[in-house]
């Protein structure tokens, strides 16, 4: 993992300023082409400001002055998600093809940033978290868009991850790292694709509803399986600390799991 001064390409402030300019340019293009209204402008601007503020805070905590190559890809995805957010919030009536196109590119780039990080040796915890948050918010926005036609139950898809994070504040054992899972990654990737297809209007309403139900069912199964695993492997009561050797072994085991895990709330 390479962080800090080993990254090249300018300071984070300049990189984020360029991204902010790109976001404003995209919003202006949407205003000129599909008639983005004031609510859409506000939603896109608030999303962009929140993203940049959280990213800047993450960079400061990580002691980094610039973004890595993969982070630039994720930042580009965030700009596209800002456009999607603006269109959904603004209720653009004639922008389905453009909405579908922006979403498709954002989802396609999701398969790029991880590969870039691995190939350049610049993978980092911050980059993984940034990628996860952009994904989660895009799913939430698409769920809100589809809920307008299929019903509020679709919001469960977008809200489930945030509900999991909120639950971890009350139940700390939910914040433990999870072992890597191909099934979890597959289910997560499927959500975006299904919501994209359902929102595109390219398939009949009945097919969209059926696909969305299956996507929700797979997500419930995935989260349920992970919650069960975390409950079974929750930390032992504090009283176990009277056995120093056992407690030390447990800590070593947790460190090994943490080094290779891709938890939901990380």
C-alpha cells in the first residue's frame, strides 16, 4: 500500500477543485439539455460539497496530500453520481436516456478503480472507503428513482447498507471486519445493474418489478448471512481478559481477519 507523499500528481486541494469544476460543468450541461431545475441544481451541489468535505477530512486523517490513480477514477465516478442525483432530485421528465447513460458509465468505472489501485500498488483503506460510499449513494439514488414507479419498498435496497451502519453504532460487534466473499461482491454489483435496467424503461414494468424483487431478496440474504457470521464471531465478554494468553491469541486472530477483510461498514 502506498500513501502520503508517494502519490504524485498535485495536491488534493487542486484535484478536488478540478472535480468541483467538472461537477458544475455537468450540472450546467444538464440544465441546457434536459432542463435541470433549481431543486436539481441544489441536490447536485450539496452532494458535491458533501463529497469533497468528507474526502478532504479522510485525506487529513490519513496524512495524505494527494489522491492516488484509482482515487481519480472514483472521483470521476462521484461527479457522474452527482449528475444522476441532480436529475433524480429534479424529477427530469425527458432525461431517461441521459440518466441511463450517466449511470451506466458510473457503474462501468466501478470495475476500473480497483484494478488501477492493484496494478499501480496504490490501494488504500481511504480509497476503498471512498469507492464504497460512492457506490452506496448511487444505489440509494436509483432506489429513490425507481420507488416512484414501483413503490416505496424499493427504498429498502438503497437504505439497507445505511441501516447496517446505524445498527453498528448500537451493536459494536456489527462493526467487526468480515472475511472476503465473492458472493457478497456479486450481490452488491448486481444491485446497481438491476436498478439501472429497471430505471431505464427498456424492459416492461412487470419484468422490472420481478428483477427488483429478486435483487432485494438477494441483498436481504447477503446481509442476513453476514449479520449471522458477525454474531457468531462477536468478541468474547470482557471477563475473558483474565486469561492473558487466550486474549492475546484472539487479538492476533482478529488482526489476521482484519488484514484481509472487506467489511460492510469499513
